[in-house]
């Protein structure tokens, strides 16, 4: 299926100039073209169109992979544990099992996707956590230095790659160029998060 993702501003990364009214044409898992929306829409009139408010950019790499997915517990909303990740002594008292780590990682990954994250950095070692990460479509990147500051789902992170023809169709849409709120996240052509 061919889909045209358009936004108010396209920041393709990789040293390419920003493109007001820009769009990416996605065919399957890859980007087929990057140009102004009107140009792509005229050349591909049968493409499904997704118009997003804000700024379309490459997706983000969250630098706190191990800290957020293997050293913190993301509570189930049905539990009476609040909504923030639990770590430290409070985590030690939870009696974590492999199944509980896997469920926590799935919830953590969903929260990362809601922040425009398409990859995590750092070495993961729990099989259930690694499985949750890969099933979501996130990739695991190497981390060469420890990130500064406390772990955060909304960590600014770096962009993963650039939006170029033949690259994987992996990107995020934010309300503003400061990446304040994520509108949508796409991984390998698949819409994995859409703000309600």
C-alpha cells in the first residue's frame, strides 16, 4: 500500500533542508519519495493520505533503554501503584518475575512510542524485555557513553537516520519543532502510535 504522510513542516535530517508543507511517500516499509505535498499528491493520486498537524521528523532514539525497561517497572493501570515507572527500593519489593518484566516492558515500550521513540540505546539482557522491544518494531542501538540526567520517557534523544528515498519509513510527527508532544509514530511503514 502507498501512503502519503504530510505535515506542516518536514525536517528530513541528514543535513537536508527543512521543507514547509513537506511529505514522505511510503511504499510498504520504505520511503519512496520526499517532496512538497502537492507535488507528491499530483504524481500519486491513488495514495492514501495522512495529514498530520505539526512537524514530521526522523524518529528518536531514547538513550535510557536499560534504565527504563530493565531497571524500572511500568505499572499496569489496574494495579494500585500509580502511573510512573517504579525503580530502586520500591522495585526490589515487587517480586519481579520474567512474565512481569515482559508485561512491564510492553507498557514501557508503548509509552516510548507515544514520545516519538523508534529505538532505544543501551545493552538489554532480559529475554522477555528484548522480545517486547523487537515485537514493537523498536531497534536497539549501541550506547557509547552513559546519558546525562535522570532516565526519562520524554528524553530528547537523537534522531535515528534521515528521511530519504529507499530508507526505512521510520519517523515521528510532533506538535512543534521542539518535539513537545508526539502526534504519531511510524516504524517501517506501520503506524504504531497515534495520539487520540
